[in-house]
């Protein structure tokens, strides 16, 4: 998606604001539908990160989504997002050969592969 701070496009995972009264997993499922056109029958919160605690109070919730089924909701993006698929078996090569990757992608993958029990 377009990232204004770098005036370029950035590769990121689906993400967004948790609305007032909304639970983390509800927000994750809504964002999946708005941004990639799928919802999940099996969501798990696996970790919570502080994005930049020296500058802002912002939590990033890392959620895994399994058993995806097609379901599209209208989102608030100014343009259609490009969906890029990559098998987990090729993720290291993909990351090494892709520019402008949101640091939360690296963090989430690190947590997924090294901290959680899959």
C-alpha cells in the first residue's frame, strides 16, 4: 500500500485501527475482509508488540488467521490494495529480494517462526 512518509509503496500485512468497543480478533477479521477479501474461521492472537515505545504508545497485535474463506467488506483505503502471495517455504528469498517492507512484517514473521508454538 502507499506509504506517504516514504512517498512510495510499502509491503505490509493487513492492519488497521481497532474500533471503539471492538475486540482485537474482531478487528483483525474485519481488516482481513476490507483489505484482502477473506475472513478467517480460526484467529489467534500470538503476540503484542510496542511499535516505538520511545516515541509513541502504540501496540501492534500479531494475529494468525487460518481457514480463510472469501468475504469482502468495503474498506477505507484510498485505492485498491495489491495482494502479493508468497508460500512460507519461499519467504526468506522473497524478503531478501523485496524493497520497502514494513518492519512489522519482519517482527511478525520472527514471532511466528521463533517464539510461538505452531
